[in-house]
DNA sequence: ACCTGAACACCGTTCAAGT
DNA sequence: ACCTGAACACCGTTCAAGT
């Protein structure tokens, strides 16, 4: 809608010629397209992420896109890698590997939900890009500090990452729903499950209020915490220093350093 | 392709008239459309689940569909509820609430993956249907047996269900990829991450072989097991009978009955 | 009461043509 | 070297018309 070719009426001081309405005068490039895709999808939601819409946003024909990306899939993976880069930017490293994992996973969750249109398409994909390689190395290095075997380190790496990505994907899918559909689903615990016959669904009835009160982020953190605890339990069970066994209780992160 | 109107050449003994090629002569109905959607999507994959394709499969005009469902979303939720019913059919109840949760979650995972096209659309949705209400009641009843407070029962219900659904959705999204794209992504641990510079990505290099060897189902079970252990740990920490504290070690399921 | 079929407003993508 | 624009083969959905 904004800068469609042929009606630049609302744009003041339009220069003549072919490449007129291009935002800020930047030349079309892969990076400029990724920028526009991020900005457009955050501003207008999942429905706006089309090749045609991107073209009109950048003031070029829709098909100019194919000069810079093989197809839409390649663009979406590039955008995803940029989102991972943003995640890495806000991660806080800690001496405690548990705290570092919490920082990485919650940063990923929050930032993925700023871009649900992209997240819902890429949460089961591999970008292979620079940021993805960096976050893989960082998560593996963090889990390695717990002291598991290589096979268990790999298994729990995947457990953490798949939980983080799949729950982000699920929350993103909810965010992408049309508002009316989303409202219907979100009110289910009070509007559907809260009104069921107590004799047919007694346990549901007994928990409907508590279920309605939960936030998606609480659930996310509960699952991540369960996986972190599983790593700690495995580490304690296989630790070469039996003295470290009783680190179950909360201690100051100073004390944890000895384990890393 | 199969029973498209106008070329019933391959179908023998075709009756004349308007409602000719309708499969098995059954009248068009919501149930028949759900049947056809399940069968079609399992046989031909995600791309086949369109209103037009469903019409030609059933030997009717594509838009006849709108006589029985408000829109495609309503159909997809009805199909999803049928998939939940299939899951309930294979669940094995155990005296041990942990075993019952394992049975429910792994049944859901396996059956969801038989219908990835539907699962990838519905894994973040609420059907509100009969089967969904039954599985909600069953999972809540099972977790209740662990002896948590109502608030914690609700929290861990959501943790188990969200993990189960979101990981099913992620695996389904992978299954829906075009074969070439899927093969590229699945070979990433050997083709991309296995070939990185050892000096830039030392930890990744040290774990690439182990990462490539993991199956998605192993990861699924690891996450579910972590949540089950978290429930058991909370139950042990808040148990009214301190004698039950040492139920950590594996015991015969006979003994567990006392806790339920 | 139920089904048909033309039509609408979209998609991603290809390709010959322009500059 | 890069962009244009017509065209292709699709989508979900609406609606007046048929039986």
C-alpha cells in the first residue's frame, strides 16, 4: 500500500526516474531486503511477508527480489540468522553454566516472539549461517562445562535447543493466528474447559482456574529448568569427584566455579 | 488425480448422474470429508491438503465443502480431534503414573507424525472436541496421582502437553519439507557442522559425530523424561509422607500404588 | 437441501524484454 | 548488471444459479 509504483502522491519531493521510491535511497541488496523483511513483518504481522509486499515496500517490482535470493526460502533463512544474531547480542555469560543456559534460552524465546512470522517458518530449520554457527558453539561449550560425556553433551544440547526452538515455534504460531481465532483459543480454559460437566470431567474442573492463570513463558521456563536439572543430575551421577555430589541445593555461583 | 470429474475412465461400473464418483457411494458429510482428508494427507503429503484436491478426491465440486464446514480451519480442527482419538485408542494405562505419561506422550508423538500436514497446522491450537476433552482429563488425572498442589499440577500439565505438542509440531514441520530441502537440513551435522574449522568451532567439531548420530525421538524422550523427573522431584519435596522420599530408585510398580 | 461453476483477490515463480 | 511486467499455475472463499 505505502509506496506502490504509479501513485507516489503521498511521498513529497519524489525524484524522477526508475528507482524512485526506494527507501532512504539505498541500493537494492540482499541485506536491504532482509532489513525490510524484518521491519515489515514486525510492523504488519505474518500476512505481510510476501514477495509482492516486500517489493512494494522497497519501491521495486516484486520480481526484482529474485536477483538477490534464489527463492523465498533462502530469504527466510537469512532473516532467521539475523534473529539469532540479535539473540547472541543480549546473552549474558555467567560463571554458572545453568545461568548461561537460562540467559540464552530466554533471550531466544523473547526475540523469536518479536518476529513470529519468521519463527513459525524457521523453528524446524537449519540456517547454516554465521550466527547459527556461533550460537551452536556457545550452547555446546556451555553444556560441556557440566562435565558430561560427549554423547550425553550432544543429547542434552539437542534437548535444550529443540525445547527452546519448538516452544518458540508454538508460541509464534499462536501469535500468528488471526485475532478472533487467537482470542477463541486463548479463552478455552475459561470458556470451554471451565464450563464442562463436573461429573464427566472432574479433574479438569478442579484445575480449570489454575490452568487459566498460567502464562506461556512460565511453561517455557519450567520445561527448560527441567532439562537443566536433568543435565545437573546426570553430571552429579557421573562426576569424577564424588565431593561434588551434594551440589543439589542452591549455592552461591562462586562455589559453582569449581565444577566448571 | 484419482477420481477427477469428467474422466472416470479407470473406475468401472460408474453410475450415471451428477453424484457419480463419490468414493464408496457414501453421501457427502462432515465425517466423510474428515475421513478423506486424513487418508489424502497421509497418502500424498502436506501439499495435497487443499479444498480443491479434497473435492476431486470425493468426486464433488471443491466448493461443496462449504456446505459442511465454515472454513478450512474448522475442518483441520475436526481432523485434529480425530487424531487425538486415535492416540487415546493406543494409550496403555499403568499403575505407575510415570509409565502412563510415557505411553500418552509417545503415542501422541508417533501418531502425530503419521499426519504431519495436519499436525504442523494444529500443534498450537485447541480443538475443544470430544477427544481433546478426554485426553485433557486423562493427563490431568495422571499427573494428579503424583500428589502435587493444584497449581503445580496445572503447571506441569502444561509443561508435559506443550513439550509433547511443540516437539510433535517441530518434527511434523521437518516431515513436511520438500525432500531436497529436508535432505539438506538433515545432513547439516555432517555436511556443514562437521566440516567447520576446528580452530574457530572447537567444541562443535568435538561433538559433530555424536550430534549426527542422535534421533529426533531420542531427543523427544529425553525432554519428556526430564519433565517427568521434575514432577517426581517436586512431589518428593512436598510429600506429606516423608517415608515416600526415597522412591527415587526404581521399584516394582506394585509399590507405587500406595502413592496414587 | 445440497451442489455447481464462474469469479475474486490473492500466492510464488519464470522468462523474455527492456535500460 | 539489474529491473520490469506479463504470464502461469496455483490458493481459499463468495455468491448467484441450478436441481
